[in-house]
C-alpha cells in the first residue's frame, strides 16, 4: 500500500500548474536568447567601436581642416559631425542584428521549439520585438552619447565644439581672403601656400537642449532602423535576403531616387525611411535640406515604416507555418 501511494505523495509536493505562459516569461526567454548568442555581442560591439572610433577620426580630421580653412567655422555643426559615423554606418550594423534576431531561429529550426514552448504566436513575436528594441535602444543611447563627447573632445580649442552644459555660438557666415604670406624662399604663405584669413558675420546659437535632442534623436533613428530590419526579417524569414532588402531600402533606393527630376526627387525623398538621418542630428538652423520636414515629423516617417513592416511581419508570423 505504501509503495502504491508514494508517487502520489511525491506529485503532491509540486505546485499545481495555473494560468498560461505569459508575455513576461516570453520576454525573459528572449533576453536569455540574446545573451546566449555570441553574434549579439560581436554585432553590438562592432556598432559601438565603429561608431565611436570613426566619430573620433572624423572629428579630428574636421578639427585639423578648420585650422587650415578658418572660413569653414561658419555654420559648422560639431554635433552632426561627431554622430555622422553612428547614423550612417551604425544603421547598417544594427540592421544585421535586427534581421538575425528572428531569421536565425528559422535557419536553425529553433522557431518550432519556441512555438512549442509558447504556442501563442503573438506573445512570442511581441516578446522578441520588446526584448530586441530594449537592448538596441540602450546600446544606441550609450553609443550616441560616447560618440558625441569624444568627438567634441577632438574639436576642443577650435571654437566650434558643441556642449550639453552651456550655450555655444559659432559664426553664421564668413568672408575668406587669401594672399601671399611669409613662405619658404619668399613664397606665399607658410610652406609656400597661400595665407588665408576669415572675417565672420553674424552668429548661430546652439542651445544644450538642441544638442540633447540631436543625440537622442539619432539613437532613436538607429533603433527604429533596427525595428525595420526586424519586420523585414519576419516577412522574408531569411537572413541574407533580409539584409539585402534592408540595404536596398536604406541605401540603394535613396541613391536611385536622386536621378529623378527635382520635382519628384524632393517629394519622394521625405517619404523614405533614411531621410530622417539628415535632420535629426542637425543643431545649426538652416543646415538641413530645405525640402525635408523638421526632425520629429521626419523621424515619424521612419517610425511609420517600422510600424507597417513590423505589423505585416506579425500577421505573417501568426498565419504561416513555422
């Protein structure tokens, strides 16, 4: 009798199963997947190193150019310069991980295991999007701030470095005059080149709030691009195909539309997802393309692309076989 009842006694020690596996558990599972894959660390590390490293190199180069060409100080946007590598190359790098987050499970067949553990497909899809977006936003914000501060360090002492802590004024326009100077052998300028001086007119005022908006806006843009790649990945379900499609939308199509007549080009450009990167990082009034909307409306267009593509991906994720 004791032997017969022992299994029942053991089972009674386990808590009763209640409820369904919910979104919180699915999100925790997706975070675990992201942490356990080496490609996540390699890709995010590449995003940070390339964006910050190239930002430093670009800012240092621009600083050296200002010494030889003082007229370029007029209208110089130091914030945009330090963030340029991040929003131009960073969006390409982050698109790779956006694609891999969902397509890698299809290539390995792990998607069937995931859907067996959590049959509610909408929950799985939402958990993937939430976990991935959270990680991308954090690393994008960190990268943007580090790229900004290191870039301004390279520009310190040039009179154009932007700041998050005080107002900065830069020349609005400049008139440059070049003439012979004391060069080698009586030649013009130092080293034999012409000696140029700049006369400045007016000022552009850059507020810390404008700089902060540019940094955060750039991080948001890169994050939204990652979501666009995620949505395309859910639609195509193939890593290489997804990356090719995202590159086409973000880089190739904008180049092709430049060949159109200006009346078409200007109207089409503001509806493309990449257009926001030209205005969200701008801190000097008038430096952005005049045919685009301001930063937040233009960023909203990029977000609209992400919403549509992620929405289509969600629909197909629920309807198609794994």
